[in-house]
C-alpha cells in the first residue's frame, strides 16, 4: 500500500516541527538542519519537488530575547518571530547551499489563502519557484498575524499548503516515532500504530495536547492536518524527524512512522478551500427537512429551509450550516447578506424579489459552494 502511494509522488510537502529543529537550550540545531538539507537534496535528485513548512522561528528568537519559556503575550511572540525568522532562513540557506540548492521564503497569513486572488497568486509563486529548482520554505507570518487571521499552527498550515500546491503527499516530521494508541510519554506501554485507515472519533480521542514548551501543536493538530489533507485525497506520513535517515526511509517505502490513508470520498479543490481555509462569519440554522436534503442529496440551500440566522456577514461570506439542534453539518458561501436573509428566511425563492426588491438567485447557498462535513 505504501509503495503504491509513494510511486505517484512527484511533489511533496514536508512539515518540520520546532522540537526537531531546536537544541536543549532552544537555539537552532544546525546539525539537524544540515542533515535534513542533505536528505531533501537526495529526494530532489530523484526528481521529487519539495515544499517545506518549517517551524522554529519563534523558538530561535526566544533565546535572543532571554526568555526561558514560551512567549506569553502576542507582542512577545511577534518579537521572537521577527528575530528568529531571519536566523532560521540563514541556517537553511547555508545548509542547502552546501548541496548546490537555493531556498526561498514565503510568509503567509490565513488572509493570503482566504482571498481567492491571493490564493492563486501564492500558488503561481510556488509553481514558479519549483520550476526554477528552488526549494520554498513556508512559515506563518507571526510578526504581524492576529488571532483573526492565524492558521493556529504549522500542522494546519501544512495541510492547506498541500491543497494549495496540489502535492501528492504530506510528511510531518515530529519528535516521536508516529501516532500511538496513547501518549507514549505518559504510558510506557503505548503502541505505535503503523497504519490509520480513517481518522475516526476514537482515533482523535487518542491524540492529546502539546507537552512541548517549544512548539504550538500536539498530536491532535497533526491528526487534524492529516484529516484535512486526506479530504483532498492526499495521504500523510508522520515520523520522527530527529532520527537520521527517516525521511529517506519513508520515501523508500519502509514501514517507519504512521501512514494515514486519504479519505474514500474526497473534496475538489474549491470545496476543500471552503471547508478548511475560509473562516466562517456566522451561522444559518435550517429545519430538519433542509438538513436531510443537503446532507443526503447534495442539493442547494433555499430560503424556505432556513429558520434562523446568527451573526452579521456580507454576501460572499462563508457560514456554518447547522441543523435544528445547532450542530454544524455543512459549510458554504452565501449569496445573500445576513440582513437580507433575516427578511427572506422561511419564504419561497419566488418571493425573494417581492420582499427585497431584487434577487441574486433562487439559492442562498448553491450546491457548488456547499460542503457537507
């Protein structure tokens, strides 16, 4: 199964966690960075295009600020990133230069991927860099980011980059050997799970929080990333990036780490963007009849099925679609603003123009812009 998946890989996203890249004193581990550069160079010689999503900037800058623990305030985090990001890139530049390769830096915020034009611009930039044989290194733009436009962690960012670049595989390099049925730091008898066919609720429960004072993500964020990549039809392999040669072993098809298979039913690129990149601005509550029609038959959402609108949003915003019990089951882009929906909810499509004085269309959310989660 691994060989079948790996045989198709021509473009690869590698996410490298902070714990892999830092020493015990929280400074950058230049030896590890040099080793990873050598392994990635070996993959490039095989004709595999590599996009890196790298953490480590905040940890590198923290040392320069004299902080013993993770920055607590947003200004501290942004200052640490501002100091650490150029140090991180200089380390990568020198490491890859030793093998004759050039690197480029891309700093992204959620807005860069939420806006369709900026999404396409980012994709074009990455395609151009890869065409010229340059290795893109992506990180969140922590120096300016605020909660509203944060990706949250680089695990999440790596899954979105997989969609952005149409890569065929996501590899997450972390500080443990893979996914365990329990936290191996707390349960010595925990077993490594070599294959996860589907990320179920039981699998998600086995993933805990982050025990690291360096990184921001834990096993739960890695499972979420694998799930997002899987919805795009891409497998994920999680393995220990601190073990020399593991990246090569993964691409050689050896049974190292954990392989997460992609979902059986995948989303197209646009629907994946709606489901995982856009940030919902409000909620639309529908009746049970509308819930069944949307969830089971893939229809468009009409005003007659809406019973309540929550939040303020404009036309073209992404909203959560919730059933009568308030549980979100779908997400989509609305063709009417919240103030307009408040006037036409519960009415038939033919009444929209009479009520509003104009009509954009019969659907509140067209099925092409609706994703059932």
